[in-house]
C-alpha cells in the first residue's frame, strides 16, 4: 500500500467512528489512553498502530525549524499529536508510546511485517517530501532521528528492524551495509578462525585483488582470498557477513561474489562463510568519517558484545545469490586482541 492509501484508510475509519477521543480541529490530537481506543476500534489494528507510531516519530523529527514548510506536510498528512497525561498534558507523549514493552512482546513475526510495511511506505513518503524541496542533504539527519524505531523493533524482530533500517537510509543503506560487513570482516580477521583459514606461509588478499591468479580468473567481490604467492594459486575464499540477528541462516551476496564462490567450488578451491553476530545493530553514524574505526575499536574492547561463527565447505550452500547455512558452525565468543 502507498502512504496515500494507508492514511486515507486510517482517516476513513476515524470518520466512521465519530465518538473516538480525537481532536480534529487544526493539528489532530489524542491523549495516550485515547490512542488505544482508536486502535481497538480499527478494523486493521496493526496498521493503525503503525500509523500512530510512525506519525509520532516524524512529528518528533520535525520538531525544530526546517528550511522547508514542515507544518504544511504535517497538516496535509494529519499525523496525530499524542499528548501526555497528568500535569504535563500539553506536552507530547514519549516516543514509542504505542509500541510499549508489554504490547510488543505479544506480536508475531507476521505482525511485525505488517508494521514494517506501513513504516516503509510512510517513511518513503516523508523522504519524498524532503526531496521535493531540494533538501536531500538533510535526510541523513532525519534518518538518525528515526533510528530509534528500528532499534526498538530490533528487540522483538530483527528482520522487520532491518526493513526499517533500509527505509530510513534509502540508497545510503547499501553504503551502510557495506561498512557493517567490513566491520565484521575486520573482527573475523582477528579471530582463531582466520588463523585456521590461512596456513603458515600463505598470503592474503582482499576481495578485489589487483593480481591475476593461475587457477581462478577474475576474482572480485569477496572478502578474503588465501593464496600461495610463488605459484599464484588460490587456496581458499571466505566471505564474511555481519548481522544483529542471533538466528538468521540465509544471507544475501552480490552477483560477483556468487560467481566467484561457485567457480571456486567447481575448481576444488576451499570456500568458507564467516558470520559475525552482534548483540545490537550498528548505528547509522558508522558512515560518518572516522566513526567506523572508533566503533570497531569499541567492539574489540567489548568481546561479549558479539560472536563469530565459521562455516566451512559442506556447512552452507549457495542458493542463487544467497548463502544458506545448512549445518551448525563452530562458534567463538571472544576474538584475539
């Protein structure tokens, strides 16, 4: 569904329920407990909850003066202002009120998919409005202001949180994802698994080496190439994936990576998959200059904040452009310093 369809459906339900505790004049308002009445009255409660959640987040992101008519956007989209209770009733409710701990724990994977779908549509709509006024350069800052949504959702469903991360970052997501994988590859290189992968006397190149190998042509798009320098023959290729998900078993890879891994296997060259599992998502700010190194050093100093898995040949399959783990890998909880 598009943002227009979602919001039209939301306000049509409100129109059909005139007794809902909702102030319509000017900017629409509801108190905290009133939001739950609005949700209970809806034919599509998950969708309605998501509209309230993302609307609250967008309102908060636009709280300060902007170089484009933000009030026009809020008036047109009519995102509800959720007011606090008690003596501070004139203030907006805390972020995430409509997705509190007790409620969130009751949702299924399918429920989170619905919320993520609505969020993607509304965030894309917001991003389009910002771009319409030539303010694309502001989007990274808005993405940071919306980051708490994916962080909150990640506590309950990592896949839905990843969808929200993609929605917030847009094209910038691919640079972010690349830097996250580079972060994981760096941690993997500090581990015992890397020592097992690289026999003594062998050389290591990154995934786009400016050399030609005798037994494997056009080696590009992979993370680690182990080779014998005198003969210039490849002995092993390893790809490292980094996720904030303790159960994910399928991972995307680029077209070049898939081609190289398949040709390596067909040539009898060892292939391996390393998986770095982080306890929490990497923040968007990793894409800013210098932050990747700082964040990596922070993780190295907190070895309990991640684990590393090693999956050799036979423990994973190549399915199109995906790695699929088929057998449990060996796991390390600590990396070398």
